[in-house]
């Protein structure tokens, strides 16, 4: 692991992908600052991972939090994974509040940390890795604004990479687009919704997703992309591995 990755910040670190990402980073020798709303979940991660994991129970959309943690810890890696489960319903059964839920959490927190990374800025050679979604490629008609919110994350990563290059900051920005999987809370809810929409049971629907993407595979993808200075800007992540997005 590069010296720049002695410290990482992982948002949404209390469960699912974030917890797996924190685990693989700690195992690689990185000190991880894990941010999530639920203190009890973070304590469980701390109990599992030990002193290499520092829990911060806070709202990842908080601009002051992002600035303060970057200034205090000077992380070489930001993994922007926090998000909220979308409200599962067709568009005509949504309200604006339910439809925009992922914009207010997922997109806003990526904007907040991306902006802080450029303004501070992070050290040259640092990496900012944002979790988008495979839903941006085909849409997600039962999850309101989820696909659009995740598409905005993808664009934010591209915009930030361009600004880093223009300013000579040497900060790398990448986006990962994980496919639908029962491994996380969002995926489990999505699978239940789409199985019901298709009139099949959950197990039958999941069979169609093979090879199943696991949280450990997502964590490995984060490590692989972060460690490789020649990584491309965007990757789909599936049970079959990493695939560059053209």
C-alpha cells in the first residue's frame, strides 16, 4: 500500500459495502476513519477490526465534518460510499420527497467530500473513489430518483478529475458502478421490489443475477483501483470482476 494510503476515510462504513471496504483496507495496513450515522453499527466494526478502525458517528453530508476530518487526518484515500435505501415504488406512486431521497444523501455527500478534497486540497497522489451504481446504465424504474442520483455521482467524479488535472493537483478521482446484489441493504430491497414486479419469488430472481456480486468483491475492487495509478475513470463491478466503462 502506498504511503499516501496510510490513512483512509470510508463513508457508510457501518454495514454492507462500507464495512467490507474498511475491513480490506485495515487488513492492508491502512488506518481507516469510518463515518456513518449509527454509532452502534460502527462500534461493532471497531470490535471486529480493532485499533486500525476509528469510528465517527456523524452525518456524511456535513460540510464541516468533511473539512475537519480531511484537515485533521490528511487521508490519502477517500471512499465515498454512504447512501440511503431508495423508496421502492413506480414513479406515479412517489412524492418529491421520496423521489429525491438519494439526491439528498448519496449525491450530496459525494459533492461535499469531492469539493473538500479539491479545496483543501488532498495531497498529490491521493485518491477519491465514489460509489455510483450499475443502475445508471439501464435505469431503475422502481427506485425513484436513485439512478439519476447515482449518475450525478458519476459525473461529479469526472468533473473533479478534470479540475484536478487543470489545477495540477495530482488527485485521482474514480467511480465504481456495482451491479444489483443481495449483498447490501439497497440491493436486497431492490431485489424484493423487482421480483414482485416480475411476479417471481426472490430466489428465482436472484438466480438470474449469477454470478452474484459480494461485498468482499466490491472491497477488492476498491483496493485494486486505488492501488493502480493507471486505473481508468470508471468501472462496472459485477460477480465476474471489474469492467471499464467506455
